[in-house]
C-alpha cells in the first residue's frame, strides 16, 4: 500500500511524544558513565569514554542555574535549560569533557557530589558562538563522585549530542597540590538565600613538595562580592609543628622571598625558618618563616589539615553582579608566600566554587505566572501580590534592560499583561534605594505548533493527488487551511486535488498558528513526451529514482520497438496517422506501479533540417538556420538572445542554456516545428549525459566526445588525460565520483563540464539498470528547484549539489523542526556525514542568493 512521503516524519514525531522526557531528565536518574583506571602521566594514557544522548523534551531544573565567570561578574549562564544528567567517578586528577552536536549553544556543568542534595558546582563551560561545541576542563579528586549537567543555552535549545570524556593523571607538582571543599548546607542548584549562613571546610587531600621541597604555607581564599566578609568566622587546624608553629587567619601578608602580597586566607607562623631581616619567633608575620613542614616532610602525601570558615550571604545586593557567591581556594608553598627560597607553583586556584545569591523570600512578593499561550505572541501574564510590609518599589526590566514596570507595591494584587516569552529582572527596593533585592522571573512560551505538509500521488489515470497534513502537537481545536494552484482552498486535513504544484498549509492549534508549510505535490502518472515525424512517433519519459522496469502497450495496434530504456518508437505510420501507447512503470518509489497514456499524430509536413544542437561560450553567439524552400515563413521563440524572431537565420546569444523552437509554415499551409538547443559553457546532453553514468566493475569503459574541440580530462583518482576520448582499460570502484573535462572550442574560448560515474556489478548478464542517482549537473527545473541530495535514503554520506551561485548555507532539521546541523560553502557540491544522526525523516534547507529551498531526506541504517 502506498504511503505519503512523510510517513517516517510522523512516526518520528509520535515516537518522541510517546517517550516523553529523557530517562536522565532529573538528577536522581543520572546515567552513570564508567571510566577505567589511568595508566600514566599524560592525557593519552588516561581513561576515556564516548557516548551519545539528547535533551529533547527535557525539563529545566528549578530553581534555574545561574553561573558567573570570575569573582565579580553577573551570570553568563542564566535561565532555564533543557538539561539532562550524568554521573561519573574519574580515576585521575584531571578531567576533560567535550560536547558537540545538535544543541546550538551547549552548556556543561560539573558538580562534586555524593548525591543530588549535596552537589557543589566546581566547573562549568558554555558556548556563546552557536558553534554547537564546548569543552570543559576541571581538576578532580581521584575516586570522588561527580555529577554532570548537559543542556543548552535556552529551554528551546535541544538536540542530539555526543560526549567525549577523558580522565588522566597530571603528575606535575602543581596538579598534585589539591584539596576537597565541603559546604553545610550545600547550595540548592547553585543558590543561597540572602542572609543565609554557610560553613565551608577544606581538606588537604594531597601535597607534593616538588623539586623545590616546599612545605604548605598558606590556604588563600577569594570571595565573590555576594559574601558578607564582616560575618566571617574561621577555625584553623592544629599545626603539625605545634606548639612551635600555628595556623591563623590573616586578611593579608607579604612573602619575604617573592615580595608578593597574599590573602585573605589561612597562613602558617612558626618559631623557625626565619630567613628575613627583623623576623621574630611567632611574631604574627607568616611571611617571614617556613611552612608546616613536619606534616609530610618531603614526601608527597595527604596532609592531616582541615581549614573551616563560616560566612553569611549579604542581605543587600543591588545588582545581579553583587549576588556573585563564587569562591577560589589556592594552596601556597613557603617558597612562594613565605621565606623559603625556591618555589614550584604560583597561586593558581586548586579548587573553584560557583554560586549565586537569591533574595530573601520575605522581601519578595508572590508572582504568579501565566505563560504566553503561543510561542510567538506576547500574551504572558504576571500577577504580583503579597510581599514584605512597608513601602517598597517594584521594578521589572526585560533581557535588554528595557523598563517593563515601575511602581510602588500595592496592598491589592497588581497584574501585568502582554508579556512576551523570556526572562525578566524583578527588583525590590526601598524608596531611598539603599536596600535592593533582585530575582529573575520567567515567562514560558506556550504552544509552538509545527506543521508538516505531505502528499500521496495519484498513480493511475484520473486518480487524484491526496494531500496530507501533520502537526507536532495535539489540541482541542485544530483548523487546517490549504491553498494551491488555480485558486484551490480547503479546510480539510487531507483533501484530494487534481492539479500538481505548490500547496501551502496553514494550521492553527488552539488559537496558535504554525509557520506556513509547503509541499510540491506531484502526480505519479508518468508524463509522456512525443516527437512526431511523417512516418513515425517517438514516445519518451523521464526516469525517476526507484524505477525498476517499464512496459509499453501500443493501444492503436501499430508496430513499435525500444530505442532506449526510456524511449519507444511507433513506426510505419502514414502522414497524419495517430498512435496511442500505455506506459506502465514499476519501481520502489511512491508509486510501486503507475500508468500513463499518450496519443500523438504523425507529421503531415516534412521536417526541415535545422541547426544541430551546439555549444557556445558565455558572451558569444551562433547563427541559427532552418533549411526551407522559398516563400516559407519561420517564427523563432523564445525571443531572449535572438537578433530576430520572424526570420530564417537569426543570431542567437543566450545567457543560459536555451532551447529555441522554430514554427515553419510552408507555402501550401502545412506546418512543422523543430527545436535547436544552444548550450552556454556546457556540452549538450546528447554528447555528455546529464544523468549519472554506470560502468561495469572490472571491465573496460570509454566515453568519446565529438572531434573538433580540445579536451582535458580530470578523474577522481587524480589522472589527467587529453584527446576526445576518456578510456579506462580496467575499471575499479576508485573511478566512482565526479569527472571533469575542460573543453576548448575552435573559437579559443573554454569552459568546464562534468559528469558522474557509479559502479555496477554486471556479472551474470543482469538487465540494464536505470540510473537511480540524480542529475550530475543541477539546474533550475522550472519549479525553482536548484538543489539535489542523494542517495536518499542515506546511510553514511549525503551528497548535495547546488546550482545557485555564491555563498550558500545548508541547515539540517529534524522532523519536528529542531536544527541538528549547519554548513556553509561557496562550492556547488557538499558532502554531509549522516552517520551522526539517528534514523528518521529530516529536512535539508539550502539558503542562497536565489532564496530558500527545502529537500526531504531520510536517514537509515
């Protein structure tokens, strides 16, 4: 039974709906990624894992993550993301994660965590260029469990992706100085409330003295501006050298060896190691002595030292930048921040921590959000009620800083209408502006319908074309409106039509319009051409991909025979006699069997000789002629490029390949029509076929072009030859692909043309096969289509040919409209690896100076 072209498309959509969210949509269901042991001190000796996944239909974590770079910036990753989760336990002290694929602005975030309730953000990376690729590098504690968040820059940024993960052991001295941070309580999705008090502890898990034999001397801690430093309380550990040395908190100190300033942080003061002028024993100046040496002596090992501090989140932050709660912890050796002379490492942070402050809940009003019903409409609603007692000013701005709302808090609810989907900044402040709190509110987009238009061709004479509509979402009220050729309109989902051509589908789901969908509906009934002569008629038709066999029945009873795989001649006719045939095509396309009929009449007038099909270079001209007796009239068309139309021998100088028709009227009133094709900078199809050419593997193959021109041949295997014949005594699969020929005409002008060869196994005397690959030279087919893609369905590689000039952008879309790939080129040919995409139906969109063109593509395995 026949199916519309987008059957696979609908199957893919229904399958996604049935599956719903990914299995690892929530942190609690994170997919574990096994990583093996490391084998050496380089990345190449590490343990690696690769996997593929997607975030289609994933829901955002709440509250949404807000991560900032550095210690004073505002969030660079800020807003809901369709995120999914993974779990891993790297064996090395370094971790590298790369992501690429269909997510346009990918985001990676790494959390140190034994479970989802204790996750500490320690590293993150986001692509802001739209390249679809991102890399995250992080220092890790061997054997520690980590959680990995994978998402996109926005909630709609969804697609399939690939992950490559490598854990390895960095054996450099600086990499082997590390620790583990703990927080009580841990942040909730990287957030702390304004005024919340948090205790942090940092355990020294490994210290390598290095070749400089440094001892641990300082633990420097840098705070983001969202921490209230006035609330800081610290707990220093007992020194390994106690009572001759002690650890204390210092706001700052100066190392006497380097002269650099350090702090705030913990530093070691001692009664020995005094190499600086004026130094005293336990003098409160840690910069003039050695580190806490006896903890490990000169052996690389863990240290029995844990440093703790308690600090409170600020209650007053007026900007989102001031809500930055990031921290950096650096481990300092005594050669760098103390009085020992050589040092191995500077103050590169050993551990990073990312968090953002949220306003105190009691200051914020209740904000009830009604999402915009349609993704393209600004119909969102925000209802503000409640909040802190007193007089407060409310201010709402959009993502671009534009003022949306500014007014005093009201005792009764206040409602904002006509909000577009997006993120808004909500600020609460007192009238003097000395107390300010801010948070983000999200107006989610509502329905986002996507329509698909398809058709089932009529395969028998008189059988109509069936249009078919698809929609990616369901709704209580769905309306369809089709428009097409000759004023056609219909409100049915799948109407029947008689005329082929472009049809447009407008779908509305619960009041939300889908982008206009279009389909070029084709009739499956074969179109038969005929060329009439006084004694015979030649019937011919175009071959299409998937054709396997043809059968012709001469309905009018005359004799006939095959001229080629797609041409049949009825001969022995009297002038003016009619002949009728029935053509049956068999194949694997949309119509397994299709039937067409044609009736033509033999000419009653003799056909005059005319100019043979010829080739000229762009900008040149050629004289056309018809060999007719006196008093015969000739009318040439089209007029483009002709010096005259009502003449026997016009001069033709077309800008593109043009077929001219001459209508001859003899003195006795008899009429005849002939055609002359003028090819501009390309060879006639009768000389160089416009379809891919097969060759038998292992046999000889030859193609000869007319003498008189000069030819230079270039083959895919790199060979170059001259002469009018291209000959291969023994063929292999290496000949498959594009062959180019440079043609120099007798006038001296030259141009390049090309054709494609594809292999065929001819062992066993198999029947002639019809070329199932597309035309080797894409041209505008009269319907505005200038691009071709093959093979289709594609397994591993899709070849795309484009006739449009200049810069071209190609976008690959899933059936539901999600973009999964993009390429740019100025060439007329591009190869797209399809092995990276799951099986299913896709759209390939080609954008050029001529406009946009969409091709349906099926990927299979």
